[in-house]
C-alpha cells in the first residue's frame, strides 16, 4: 500500500479510501448495501490490504453506516491507526452552527469514538452564512472533536469564498475536496480542481469508477445495484451514447496492460494528482482490484487517448439550491 498526507496536515492516509456508502441496513437508503456482518468482513479485508482511510456520512443508511464502521474498526484496530471521515449537510439545519454541533455529537456516538479525523461538509448551504459555518467547524477543531475539515461537491467560487472567510478570520481551512470526478465526469477540471491545487487541498473524489460503468465493457449489468440504483442512473445514463466510447478506450488500455478496467480508471485519477479516490465495494475482490491499480502507470499518450472523446456534461454533484428537507439522494432518475 502507498500512503500520502492530507492537505497541510500530518494525517497519513492510504492512496485508496474505502467508501462506506456500501455499508448500512439494506433498504434504508439503497437496496444493495451490505448488512453488518457483510460490512464487517469488508472492513476487515480493507485493513488487511493496508487501507486505513474510511469515508462515511451521517445520512448514509440512516446512520447505520457509521454504526457498522465504528463497531468493526473497534474489533480489529487501535483507533489511532485509522483515519475516519464523515460528513454533515443532509440533516435538519444543514450547516448552521446548531446543526453542526448537534450532528458531530451524533456521528461520534454512532462511530463509538471521541474524535473524528476529517469532517466534511457534504454540499454548499445556500441558507446559512458562510461565516457561521466556518466558525462552527473551526470550533470543532479547536475543541479536539475534529482533526481537520474538508468539503464536498460544490462550485469553485463557493469553495474559494469559504476558504477566504476562514483565512481572513484565522479559522481552520478545508484540507480536502471530495468531488465527483472520473473519466466520465470531468467538469470540475475547469475551476474547482485548479483552486484546490493552488491551495494545497488534497483530492479524494467520490464515484471514481462511475458507479461501475468504468469497470465493464457494457453499460448495464445484472447486478442488484445496476438494477435498483436510481441515483447512479440519474448521474450517468443521459450521457451513455457518448460515454461508451470512453468505456471502450478504457477496455483497450486495460487489455494492453493486462489489467482490469477498474485499475486503469483508478490509475488515470492518480495521474491527475488525486490523493485518495473513494472506492466503494460490496465484494472483497473490489478492494483487491483497487490495490492492484497502484502498480499501473499510464503513459501520457494513454492519458490523452482516454480523455480525447470527452464532451461537456450537465453538472452532477454541485447543487444550485438546497434540496427539500429530508432529501438524502440527489440526481435520482425519475
């Protein structure tokens, strides 16, 4: 396993982050999530492979993702040997001071820990003043409940303004960006990613394999997730006609490297200076495959070949308004 540090911190993480949206009571968010026994087995396998970085959220499967993760980690590893990230936003009050203070306590309780390594705002809050949010997050760092803070999918100007507010007031700044980024979705290359690089913010993108579309030569599969995940369908299906050409190119490059398509898709992300892509898994081989990707090095000509067919996509991830209260899943296909 390879490791890196997050932003300007000394937090050392594996170059693969285990995405915990796959863990949680089935039916509370997705039909395809793993129950506690299956989740525990996956978490144990990740640890055996050297993965020490786990990403969850307060809203994943009504909190059971955090609960499963916390109990599993406590079984297998000392707390200071893992890095746990969780998120706040899809909750009453969004990113208000009161909501942040309430939600961090709930997250810590469900995880069974007294501190969080990385606390991420899940989206931009259009109703709470930036200063209120950043001061509240800074308070968590100062009191030791949180080691560092990060942000997730938002527009570049929003991220920049939040960073400036923190800098001008001497508050904690974001050290990571968890955005939507893969070979089929590259819209953040225009503004958000250059801002992150300028500020020394580490990239930990979600959906690095485009909900499985970059792992197989066909657009659809007979998996439970492919059949039932309406959010994934909403993210990607509209661009299938053009994006299949990219999928075909991933397969060709994979064949040339005697590697899997998933490994090529992850290797491409590392070629773009990504610190730790968030890889979700429901089978042990998903993690095995991801770790094997660390041995793949793409030539610049291969990177350009993979990128060449890309066309602009509709924005998926960043939002224009706060969604209705109680919303957990965005981009759901109607």
